[in-house]
């Protein structure tokens, strides 16, 4: 399925927003685990979140998205 560059950019931005939302959820769960279950459980959740939600090399860094948008009008 072919998509326009704008659609591709929108999808990448949505994926990054979703990744950040999930990372925030993991951090909240980790904070709760620290209070309720202890430091070991909290560290395990933090490690899982980093392993699961780390930015993949095929996704551009957020600064690259802004750079492309800034140069479009020139």
C-alpha cells in the first residue's frame, strides 16, 4: 500500500507518541511497584520498559522530524 509522505510522517509521529505514552504508563507502574512491592520489582519493570520501548534504529529521532518540517517551507 503506497502512502503519501505526509501520511508516513503522521504515522511515525503517532508511533512515537504512542511509545512515549506507554513509557509513561510503565514509569507509573514502576513507581507503584516501588511503593507496594519493593525496589527489585520496580527495577524489573524499568528494565522491561527500556527493553520493550527503546527507540528502534529505523525510527528517526524527534529532532529529525522537526528538521524536516522546518525546511519544507524554504
